[in-house]
């Protein structure tokens, strides 16, 4: 069964959302770099790279099922963060929005009995659990340390206590 047009449209929209998430993480990483917090910058920069890989994963699937890749316009990212907390909050809100979008895509695919798309999305559903957990954890640690205690957060990240994913 060919992938329905409305599913291909939604998949292309998701490509845009993953690129938008990548730009947000690059923007957050740049904020921390400008604050001379290199480990926070590196952490969010790695997240930016991951989001780009997610976009590519959706693009490959669209091509594999015979669709056309149509990358939409990407909104400008927020950049003028007043605090580390505000920057970390954007990351969590972005992950929550991506999770809602992937869940909606999954609902569309199951309603259309599009098993190939449903099955592909399982990986993302699992991934989003981890992404939200990590974003939430880092926000809480930043809140606990406070804006004057961000060097503690740098130490925390250096000890690889966060963002470590279990071996796949
Ligand atoms: Fe993603
Ligand atoms: Fe993510």
C-alpha cells in the first residue's frame, strides 16, 4: 500500500520540526558558549547534531517509501535567553512539542493502517521518552544550582552523570 499523501505531508512537516529543534539546540549551545560555560555548550551542541540526524532519518524513510522530500521553511530560533534556566526550559518545551507531534503522527498512521510508518515511529516514541527525561533532568539541575552555581553544573556534566545513553 503506498503511503497516503496526508501521511507524507505530516512526515515532511516532522522533518521541518526536527531541523527546527536542531536550530534551537544550536542557539542554546551558543548562549552557553557566550556565557563561558563550555560543557553546557558542548552538551547542547551534541543535541543539535542528534536532531539533524532525526531529520535525516525521516527523510530517508520518506524516500524509502517512494515519497518526495519537501523541507519546509524553518522558523527562527529564540536566542536572547536571559538565563541558563530560560535556555534549558526552551529545550524541554521543544522536546515536549516534538513528542506531541510524533504521537499525533502515530495516530494518523494507525488510523490509516499505515503499518510501515507506525513501525518506523516506534523508534522515535522510545527516543522521546529519553529526550524528555534528559531535558527535564538538566533543567532541574540548573534550577537547583542557581545562576551563580552553574560551574557545579559544568562539573556534573563533566562527570558524565547526564546525557549518557545506555549502549543500544
Ligand atoms: Fe528529535
Ligand atoms: Fe530531541
